[in-house]
């Protein structure tokens, strides 16, 4: 399992990446942050 932290200035982009990555097999978003 690959664990990922999503960091972006835009909340919409973070949410989009989180949805896409969590839908993928073998990838888990463990945290998101504004940055």
C-alpha cells in the first residue's frame, strides 16, 4: 500500500486529488494540508 499526503493551496484541488487517489487500488491518502 502506498500512503500519500496531498498538499495544495486550493481546497478543491486537494479534494479532487484525494478522491482520485483513494479510488485507486493500492493508494491511500493519509493526510491533506494547505500549503
